[in-house]
C-alpha cells in the first residue's frame, strides 16, 4: 500500500512588497522598540537574537500587504498604515503577540494541520482543520498570557475571553471548544487556508477578528514553506528561549504566566526518544504509568511522559530510512537516541536495518558501543523509499521483535497487512497523519550544516 505525499492546497501568495517608513513612522517605530526592550526583556531578547534576521533596516519588515501584523515563524511584519494607529502600549502588545506565535511554533503547526486536514486528539476525536478558527484559538491563549503579564495593552480588536481560553490552556484544546461552539451555532467560517496577501480583508483597528495573520513558513523570506519549516533549528530556539527566561528573571520581570510559559509550555519536558521508550513499554504490557505530563514540542497533540516500571525488551528492530529525504544530521541524531533507547530499555539485542528502497545493511548490536562502530563505518542509501523490505527482512530472518521502530518521513510504500508485532514510526516529516498502522511519534528534524 503506497502512502503518497498528501494532497493539499495552499493558495499562491503574492510576493510581499516592502515599504520604507516615513520620518514620522520611524519615530513611532523607535518609540515602540524602546518600550519593547524595556518592558518585555524576554520577548525582546528572542526577537533580536533569532527573529531579527530579515535584512531590514527596521529590524522588522514593513509592508502594506497585510492587515496589521503577521509572522511566518521566522520574521515579523507590520503594516505601517494601520499598526501605528494603535497607541504605544498596544503596539508593544502586538509586538509580543507576534513573537509568541514564533515561540510556540504556530505557523509550522498550522502547516501540519493543513496537510493532515484535521486536528487529532488522544481520545480519538478528529476535527476538520479550519485555519481561521485555529488562529483565533492561538490568539485567545496568547492574549491571556500577555494581559495577565501586563506586557503592553490589549487592543480593542484583540481576542480575549477567559471562558474560551486562558494562559494555562493548550491551543488545540481551545480550538476544540471553539470549533464545536461555532459549529453548533452555524457560525463556522470558511475553512480557507493561510492568509493570502492582498486578498482584500479590511485592515486596521476594530475589525473584531484579531489584529494579525499567520503566514505560511517562509513567506516573508520568500522561501518554500516546507523548506522553511524544516530549517527551524530547535536547538537554537531552545538556547535563545532559555537565555530569555534568565534575562527576564534577572530583571525581575517574570510574572507567573510567563514563568508557566517558559517552564511548562516551551521548555521540552520529554524528548521524542523518551516517548518512544514509554510507547514500547506500554505495548509490552506495562500498566504502571502516569500519562498526565504534557510535551508541547510534539506538534499535533500533547504527548504524556509516564513513570517507568522497569520492563525490558528482548529484541527491538530499528528500521532507518536512508533515502534522500532524511538528512545526515538527522541520522547522526538518531544514532545518539538509539544509544539512549539501548540504555533505558536494556533489550537483549538491537537489530538495525538501513533501508531506502532496499535493505542495504543489517547490524546486530549487543552493546551501545556497537553503535559508534556503525556510525564510523557509515550507512548506505539516499535512494527512493520503500518500507516493505524491512518487514520482509524481519520475516526472512525469522525474527519476532518486541517492537519495530522506524525513522522516516513517512512517504513510501507500506506493507498491505499490519504485522503482529508493535510498530512505532519516528516521523521526521511535517505530517504525522496517514501511517496505516502503529504509533506515530514526531521527531524534530535536524538542519543540514
């Protein structure tokens, strides 16, 4: 059974046209950045250290092609005709709001949902994806954080209602509440896609639909959205965010809402490898887990980190996609995580199969040191993708694994029949949906350097 790249439509965006600020607007912008730096040290640190790289003399991008404000996850843009109609502290609020979209990875999350076509929840519910509703859900959470933290002043057109979403809520949970309420009232907006530049929406204060738009990743820098999304460096973001946290604490400007944001919603509590470990333990019959600790880095939905019960595996088979879509840095990261899995799960044996359209090598590992030997030797591949040879090789060798872990982007040919053993897909692609069987764990892609 072939899993094809998903069919999805993103309307082509006009090229964003940058504009120069007038002398009066330059003065207003200078006032804005000064207040932003003084009152919002955490967000200003993030902006100037990771977002302020768009080749603009103003640090942000100014254009008339958006209503008021927008971000594409890497850069922030404002419409000077409308943005400067807000007062100083409203402008600061909007500035922080855009930075938070980037911190929380909302643009890439939206791209994932758009490709999947729905938002999935742990209880099995799947809601159709509506980009406008998700944007509102994001805004309710972000705005409540900023209002309570007293970072600027909420504009009149900002979305804020504690009955809908608060600083302690996950955006996907607010989406569920909003979607169901709007559907019941017959008020769901058209599903749409990402905001199309210049599509004629009425900009400016008072539009009652929020003041910003989530653009596709790469829009402002004129990059392909998939490429831009894959270029996001999680390690770099984490370093900047951790430093921003400390900067704000040292200045005494870390209210509880921001403390929660930095310590609970941003900092990763559970790396993907630990979720692989707990998923394996769960499939092996462990029942001593507490599934209530959320990992916000897993984009599609909250994943929970349980306590371990000490169950060990006898045989784990690992399939590693060595096709052209899996970058060498990701394979290097995978070697490190395999060592952790070896240490934590203590399997009697680990068998690794390196496969693109064919299985090129089968490595039998009895000790974590064997992984370093394989790393130095290198792996073969870089061709097309077919998952079936790994399953065929397992049958050919007469193996009965406790679990198969397969690192892949998910685009290839799957077996027609689900195997008798558990399968865990470590998905490095942007889509976590569409695997015909098994558990799916989102794996952060590593950037080629």
